[in-house]
């Protein structure tokens, strides 16, 4: 067995490995890595243990980020809620981390970062990783009956709303450009409200092209006005709730709650076993509570870096406040352009 660096986009062995590994998810796939490459220019590399048959038996995918603003580093993976190292043996993990560490030192990178769903410290040996970010993740078991799933919903905040049917609401779903335009308009509205730029529009076009049938947009409309939208991904019986946005003027219609219920029903009909409701940062207690109300299991989610370096942070709150105000006031096309410029540096 040997440790090799392979191109997980061009080398078909990577996708074959991902398809058969029980812990692999949508973010490990070659199409997801290709969408990251097209949109942000990241170089994808997978550190892999190669077996006697020349197939991958353990591996960790990374994107190499080269930025004059935030530095050069490797992340597994940018804009991905989590990316579990796909390891069949503790010794494999130690060998992979050793190879990764050697490349970080040789190429004078700032660090490498792992974003696992869980990390067994006993498998690390002498490797010293430090937490760089803490969040939570919610996952809903879909292997139960509909009645059992509904029983776990919050009665007033979920059950009452999904049972209140309305004839003036209409659902559109698919991945046409017109549907993505409706989604993106709501995303800009939501990100503006949170004083954050949206990802570039090209990110979603690239996702459609790369992910094909693994991706779906759903938009809920009142008459002809889009009031809420969600983008989901599907891979190996897991549906991933990745992006959500809404128009606050229609909050009383519970558009996002209705869409999640529709996602759950469609996922069960398709034979999915789990709904991954994604990462929630600890600084977003409202979002955490919202996901709790669907009866999803909440678990800690930690990211790890090596070597550990202190990041310089601006202490000028006046400048930061002015920047956030600018985001709120900027036209939509400017807000989108800011996201297109910034996100390639912050992955």
C-alpha cells in the first residue's frame, strides 16, 4: 500500500471509491469538487491510500486555496458543511496526515483544515490538531413512518403550519434557469438581511451543470410572488438541505416550514434514509431552534487545523459596521459581485 496524491476530478478511481465507501457523502463527490473548481478556481487534490489492485482504499479530499488576501492553505472542503475523512484503518489516517503535513511544510502553506462529522482522537497518533471552529449539525432519520416523524415535530411551530393548507400557494421545483433566478433573488434578499454577500450566481449554474440529477431547487409562490426557496442535494439515500432563503414579508405563511415538509415527503418517497439539515453556527441560536423543531438529532460539529496559527482580526468596529451598512444599501448586482470576489478568498 502507498500514499498518493491524485486528482479527484479527473481520476475515476476517486468517484468509484466515494460510491462504495459507507461514510462518503455528497461533498466528497467529483461533481461537487468540479463545481468548486469552476466557480472559485480551487485546485482539487485527494490524499489517498492505494491498495494492491491500484484502487483507493482510504482518502481525504482537499481544495488548495491560493489567495493574496487570506493566504495559501488546504481545506477539506470549502463551502461544504462537513467532509469526513474516509478511512478504513487507523494507520491509514496517520499516514495520510503525515503526507499532508509534509506538503504543507514543503509548499509553505499556512495550514490544512479538516471538517469531519466526527474525529476519533485515538486514530491520530502523535498528530496534534486544534479546533478552529465549532458548530452543530442536525440530521433527521427518515427510516421511520410518516406518523412517527410528525410526532417529533413541534406541535405549534411545525404541525399546525403544515396542516393549514392554502389554495393560494404553489410549488415549483427543478433546476431551470428561471427557477434559479427566483431562488437567487430570494437569496440576495436573505443575505442582505443578514448583512452578508451571497455566493456568486455562477456557483449555482455550475452546480446545476455538475451535479445534474443530484440537485433540486424548490420555490414556493403566493400567486406569482416567490416567498421561500430551498436547494437540496441527494446522494446515497441522504438528502442534504444546503441553501434556504425567504421573503420576510410572507413569514406568516411559513414558507420554509412547508418546503421542508415537502422535502421530507419527497425524500421518503425516493427511499432516502436521512435528511441532513446542515450546519448551524453557534452564533445563530434562532436557526438552531428552528431545526430542533423538526425533531432532528442535534450533534456537535468541529473543524480542525494544523499547524495552529493565530489569525489577525480587525478591532475597528466602526469600519466593520460601515462595511455591513454598505452591504445592506448596495444594489443587487453589486452585492452579488462582492460575493463573487470575496468567497474565493474565504473558503
